[in-house]
């Protein structure tokens, strides 16, 4: 099971975001609760997040996409982010394809 815990300031409030992936099911909690508004905002920010390593954009809804967004553009100010377990790998080469 992979887990991301991020703490940051959003709209003047400190918010802890926890993203877990257990058996392929991703769950996002804000301060320990589900919040459809914040989840909608986070999902929107994953589409706007900067590319990762050599122009890679992780697939929406993945742990890597949430990590990228939480660490770059979701919070007004990120205080800390921690990862337990392993996230998806960023592909580098697949035959002749470069990502």
C-alpha cells in the first residue's frame, strides 16, 4: 500500500491531505474526511501541474499525479510531504520511444 501525506496552507487554512492506494483503489482525504470540493480542485490541479522528469505527465487519478500536484501547485504554501511505500515509476525508455 502506498500513502502520501501532505500538509500545507490553502485559502489561509492548514490542510492535511492523505492519499492512499490499496489494491488499485485510490482514496483522498482532507483532514481525515472526504471533501468533494477539495477533491475536485485537486483533480483540476493535477491536469495543470508541471510536467515531471523529461516532460512526463502522469495519468490522472494515479498516485504519481497526486504527488506531483500536491508537491507543486495544489497548496498556496506546502509545509511538508511524505511518501510511504512506492509510487509508480516514471517511464524513461521503451524500445525506441522516449517519454
